C-alpha cells in the first residue's frame, strides 16, 4: 500500500468501539479513500462515500474471491480450521463470475418473489404465535423472545431444517462470532458435519424445501460440486437469519426512540414497506461489505488502488452520506428515496432481500399493532452493541404492556 499508513483507520476500533455512529461521521468528514488496518493486521483501502461505493460494487476490475489472495491471513485470524475453512470462505458473496452467475441462478430458483409471497401467511402465523407468548410477560428481551426466533423459524422451514435441530445449529453459528478460537473451530466443524449429514438425508428423501432443491440440482449434474453445495447451504442457513434478527431489533429500537415517527406509522400502517426501507438505510444490520481485490490499478475518488490491494466498502457511511441523501442523520419513515445500500448493490445484491423485507414488514407491523403501549425497559444509552461486523444489539429489554 503506497499511502502513508500511520493514519490508517483500525477496523477493530471502528466497528467494535463504543460509538459507531460518531466514528462513521468522522470518516465521512475525512478523505473519500483512506488506508485502514484489517482484522488480520493486513492493510486495506476504506471506501466510505456512497457514489464511490457504488463504483466499487459495479466495477468488474474488482474481485470478491478471497481464496485467491495470498495476502490474506483471515482464516487463521478468525479461528477457522483448515479442514473446513473452504466451506466458509466460498460463499455466494465471495465468488466471481462465471461461477457466481451459475450459483446465483440456481439459488434464484428457490427465492422467487412468488415463493416469498406464498410464505407471508406462514411468517405472520409464526409472528403471532411469538407475540402471544410475549403478551404474558411484563418484561422481556425482545431479541431472545421475538426478533431471533422469528427469522430462525422461517429460514429453517424454508431450508428444511428439522425443528429439533434448530437449537443446536443456532448455538454452533453463534459460536462463529464468539471471539473464542476454540468455540469457533468446534462450531465450524459441527456445522459442516451436520449439513453434510442433512444433505445426504435430502438426497435419499427429498422434500419441497430449498436444500432438497439444491440437492436435486446436484443430483441432476447441474454443475454443483459437493463443496459448493455445503457452502451455499451454510450461507443460506447463517445469512438467512442473522441480518433479519438485527433488522427487527434495530428497527424496534429506532421506533421506540423516535415516538413521532412511530405514531405516524401507527396512523398510516400501509406505509410500513417504505418505513422498512428507511430502517435499512438508517440502522440496517450490514455496516460493511466483503473485501474486494483490485485485479488491475483502479482509480477511486482520486486515489489509485494498486493491483492486488484489498478494498473495504462501508455501507453504514454510504447510507449516511449527505452528498447522496438529504438530511441523512434524520430518521424519516416516509422518505421516498429508497436507494440505500442496506442490502448491497450490483451482482452481489442480497439474494434473500425479498424475504428479509417481508419478515421486517410483518414483524414490525404486528408488533406495534399488538402492543400499543410497548416501551423500552431500560435507558438505550446503556445498551450493549455486539463487537461484530454487523450492527447487532446484545439485548433489547422491553415492557410489552397490555396487548390490543
């Protein structure tokens, strides 16, 4: 990296610090492109402004394939054992065309708008069951009792994960972000072994679920390797619930700390889809994207990125960029500008976007309708945010109040 790295931003301090929003605001006030220190100690380029981020996400001169980058020490630094690391590094988001095109086409068959529309009644049914349980408690952690079990149940039913297995794989997936290298290794190995066994069961006795569909594509010789099959299953299982958990939790916190916006939303419930888009922009779960690597020298924001260097886009700052959004630090649930980066952009745009939107809309609509007196049970200034690359609360204590 040719730039002076003495002033490099430390991503650990940026994302795991006590006040992310203040840190992100300082980034927007500084240079458009700047050096940064990645989690494994390597040097990357930080891209913080909206239009520059769009440029990186759309530019074919950048590669997402981390496995081809000899500079990366990421596998060792995050505790992934070598025997299972390929299953976690080869996600849909880290493939380049033509492999990415082929794999996304296969998955797109399983996440059609029609399928999500068909799922909406079941999502509402699960939502109402969880809210029935919540109604019996004077105080509860909304994440533990609602925001987490809803998307977990939905993705498990969609993928065909037996109900009795859900607590196990959830514990394994949470171990991956525990920071404990031993727990990470155990969780990774257990997840891979479990999915291999489950996929074999789907091969013998397929159902109508997504994993059975992928297994059938593999059986039909649709150019899907065993490693790809397990990797895609992992991506769907973990990515299919985690961001939605945080969307629901963060969204609820924003509503309860912006009472005027909440009152307007209750008065105009049909505007919930627009509100969810604003929540993705203002407090969405995805703070950063995956690393991208320059295949040749590329100029961004007046800075030339040398071939082979890594670039880290910061969705959180792009979504608050005053050069793109009017009054970006104001939550406006009626905002008509929906061109946020909360679900990515370009060929790597979130494949489960329609499902995440549906879950967010239904969960928040039913929650604020069922509990008109819903309130926080503690001062939000004291809430703990998880040290993670996504914007994730550790807990969200609430008092539901009398149900309607």
